[in-house]
C-alpha cells in the first residue's frame, strides 16, 4: 500500500515549511527503522513542500493510520518539531491517489508557479537519496520513475512548461519594477548549487553582466571558473555585499548567511506604493529554504527584501487551458500506473497457476511418450489444450486485479488447486518482475 503525507504552501505556513526543511535527510531512514510495517520511504523536501512517500505492508490492519503515525513520529524525531505543531498542516493520500499527486507535483502542477521546472529535478534527487540511504522499495522505485515519465510527457505535449515560470524568473520579474538597466546592476550571487546555476542563467538572459559569487561552503572559485564570473573570498564578502545593488541567495545553509551586519553603506528612497520591491537602492532576493537572509535586513535603510513568502503572494494565476491539459495527462498516467501495478500484484498467482498446469502437462506428455506417441501428435494436442484452459483464467485474473480484486483470484486458486503464489524475495526481484 502506498501512502503520502504532504505539507505544502497550500496547507502549511511558510515558517513551518522552513522548520521542516532544516533536517529532512534523516526522516526516511528514521521512518524505515520505526516499524517493520514500513517497507520503504522517500522524502521530497523543497522550498514549498515537505512530503513523505511510504510503502506499507498491505496485509497490516489499519496500515494507513499506522503509516501516518510513523511519518509524524519520524518527523518529530528528525526535526524536533512536535507532532502537535503539524495538526492541520498536512494532507494524506493513499492508494491510487498517491500516484496522481506525485505526478502532479513532478509536473509542476502543485507548485507556487504552475509549471515551474525545478521540481522535476528535485523529485529525481529525492529518489536518488533514498537509493543511497537504502530506504526505497520496488513500488516506490516504480512510482518515482513513472513520475518522471509523466513529467516529460506533460512537458512535451502541453503548453504548461511554456506557460509556467520558475521562482527565479518570477522573482526577477518582480525586481523589474526597480531595475532600469540590468547591465548596470552590481550583482552578488550567494550559493553555488544547481539553483545558483539556474539563477545565473536567468540573470544573463536579462542582461546582467557584473556578477560575483560567494560560497559559504568555499566553492566560489570552482563555480566562478566554470561560469566565467568573479569569485568572492570570505574576507571580502561583507565589503562586496555592501557595494552590491542586487543580492540573490540560494544556498542549502540551515542558518542565515546574510544579515544587516554585512551591509554597511545603505542609502535609498522609500518604497513605491503598491510595489513588492520598491524604489530602493539595494534589493535582496532570498531563494533559500530554510531562509538564507536574516529578515532584519529589511530594516536597513535603502534595502528591500524579496523572500519566498513574498514571491508566493505575487505568483500569477495559473494558465487554465495548459493546466487542464496537463492534469488530463497526469490522470491518464496515474490510471496506467494503477492498472499496471494491479496486474503486477496478481502476477505471482498467475505464475503459480501456470506452473501447476504445466507441471501436470509435462507428466501427461511423459506418459504419452511412454505409450508410444512417436509422432508427437498427442503432445501437441495436450499443449494446445493447456493453453486454451489457461487463457480464460489469466484474462480474468487481470480483470480482477484492475478492479482491485486480485485477492479473489488468489483465494480461488488456493481453494481449487491448493496452490499458493510465491512472493518476490527482494525489492530488486519485484521491480524486475
């Protein structure tokens, strides 16, 4: 049984999401170790959502309730957030709803900016992390791999990817209200990860040329050499920050890396009414989760702060036509995932039936040969008969599985023939099957 416990910008406060994102790496391993009912776990943590995908042992009574309780306990253990603080801030999906939800997430349909592209890579990295930590399972592997396939189909056959914009693009569009000439801006990029590369590319698209990079983890020189910008050493960080007119932070640091103490020469006019950025002399864009910038920086004269919470408030309306088409693709992919999974669930029973029938067949063929079936006609007739006899039950097994009644076929097989299916011995075996 698949289960998803999700907290996102639609259900939880920005402050709670920030707390959840501080130590997400330990949740999956903690969850798997809590109870043998949990067969696998993958955690997806981004700037606007925190989700735990879990495979539960199907025969367990009240598996869904046990799974949710285990997720909340693992979150509390790994992050220190009391379970009571999560009340009302999460949703639970189970069964076939899990696939549709993850496929929607991977395609950008659940993002702050509908259709944003970064989430697809984050979904892939979540699975990669689970593999590295040994917490994934055969069904979760299949779920996340199909999510990536669904995302690519949405991108290829709908206009959602063209309509949607990333958080970086949206942030810079909001900054347009105060920037007359991007080439004249003194830009400091704080961070050197994948999101920093996207940010740099977006800045260059807008015409920014005077760009420096600082890395709290010491990777500035390598990043600067790769992308042709200037590295900022630690001893020059504060001076460069104070002289920059546009600062963009996007690091994975768990504590703020930019505060009022780094800005020593502010000056500027008051904010323009009704504008999220305003006519300040310096703009700070915080794309970090947890936040990279001390909110007190907004009190520094001449400095405007644009963080994820503000960006979310100014996200554009969804492109309805593109979104509707994308959701149709997602629903179709989720239905296919469910049908294929159901058929796979009945496969051991079908294999057991065929093995039983073919075992009897070989016995009868050996007997026919011993009685003088030299031309093989009796063998041919027996094999044809076995195929005919197996066809209807095999078709019926898949029909029952597709309607969620695979256990009826397994029970009938046991009652009629005394045959029990063999269960795959490992996640790898099940995935191969």
